């Protein structure tokens, strides 16, 4: 990385924090014209910026509207990057369903998981945000889905993931499906505690995991 690329990444970072969705787009286009990879732009520019936004919210310097603007800027940049991340050659590797836990409206991390899954050739059924447990159960039953991924960002929505697992047991579907969980407050210990099969700390690890699961079948 040279001084120019570092400067562009710093500017992307600052612009996401400032919630300036138009400038983010201009900068992402500029960044793509350098030797920066889409993954570097995501990881070192945009994702780090969202962590800063969280810190500013926690310290009382940012409020919900600023978080929303930053989220919109991040999504704008992320959507522009999507085609650069998707590898059209590697389609149809398998299907999975993703959703944010009930009560949780955060979807940037889940969307990132979805984009990288699609880029790795998996078909994603995206259930969206605030997904009720029975919607996860339904997709497993009706779409014969073998892997579900749940994302949550709030400590208060973590228990909803356990509820999905309970309902899968009740519907006699638990054996046939692999449950993966992730999101900022989620840990391996929590995953073990609720009886999930896997925890992935970030979107790249989630893709590696799903690749290894489909390779086994
Ligand atoms: Co909110 N928010 N938010 N927020 N928000 C957090 C999560 C918070 C940590 C901020 C803080 O206080 N520091 C805090 C939660 C505290 C807690 O629970 N302990 C918080 C709060 C309190 C709230 C509200 C309650 C605020 C309020 O209304 N008073 C409210 C709740 C709304 C709700 O969900 N019911 C709220 C609302 C919002 C906005 C709507 C304004 C907006 C979300 C917009 C959107 O997503 N469309 C928002 C935002 C932007 C954030 C922060 C700043 C950024 C989240 C983000 O997008 N990060 C966040 C602070 C933070 O996380 N430090 C914060 C970037 C994203 C790429 O990271 O989602 O962690 P992340 O994904 C990572 C990994 O976690 C992992 O992969 C990604 C990296 O590759 N991953 C998975 C995620 N899902 C995965 C699934 C997997 C595998 C890996 O497998 C299935």
C-alpha cells in the first residue's frame, strides 16, 4: 500500500463516518482505479469506519440519525462494490438462508455475508431483518435448506437465535440443518451455549466455513 492508496482509504473511512453517501461513491470508484482490492476497500475503509461510528454513539457524540447516515453511506459503497466481488464463474455451489434475528434491524454485516457468499458461488435466500423464528423454520422445511445463518448486533436480540434452534427441534428439523451464527456480540461460547453448530467472526470466515461444509456433502 502506498501513500495514495492509504489516503483514499482514510478518506473513505472519514466519509463513511460523516455519512456522506455521494462522496463515498466517488471515492470507492477512485479506489477501484488504484491497486486496492474491493476487499481492502471494504475492510480497511468502510468496516473500520462503522466501528468508529459505534464508538462515537457509545460516547454520546453520535445519535441514531448519524448512525443511520453512516449506514446509508456504507451500504451505498458496499452495493457499488458488489459486482466487483461477485465471481460469475463459480455459481451454484449450494444454497443457504440468512437473516437478522428477531428484533434486530442491523443488516450491514448480514448483507456483507450475503454478498461474499454469492461471490463465492452460493445462492442466498435473504430473509431480511427482524426475522421471526418461525420464518427460519419455514425456509428450512419449505425450501429444503441445509444451512441457515443468523446475524445479530444487539445483546437483546441474541436470545431469539436460541429460539430458532428450539423451534427447529420442535419441528423435528434440527438434525437436517446446520446452524451458523455471527454478529458483533456473538462469540464461540455463546454459539456453544445455544447449541448452534458454528460461529463465524466475520463474513470471510463465514464463507470459508460454508465452503468446507458443502465440500463435505
Ligand atoms: Co445500532 N447499535 N442500534 N444501529 N449500530 C450498535 C450495534 C451498537 C454496538 C452501538 C454502540 O452502542 N456502540 C449498539 C448495541 C449495543 C448492545 O446491544 N450491546 C447499538 C444500538 C444500541 C442500537 C439501537 C438500540 C439505538 C437506539 O435506537 N437507541 C438501535 C436498535 C435498532 C434495532 O435493531 N432494533 C440501533 C439502530 C441502528 C441503526 C438503524 C441506526 C444502524 C443500522 C443500520 C443497518 O444496519 N441497516 C445502526 C448501526 C449502523 C450501528 C453500528 C454503528 C454499526 C453496525 C455495522 O453495520 N457495522 C453498531 C456499532 C458497532 O457495531 N460497533 C451499532 C459494520 C458491519 C460490517 O459489522 O454487523 O458487526 P457487523 O458484521 C461483521 C461481523 O459481526 C460479522 O461479519 C461482519 C464483518 O465481516 N457478522 C457475521 C455479522 N453477521 C454475521 C453473520 C454470520 C457470520 C458473521 O453468519 C450468519
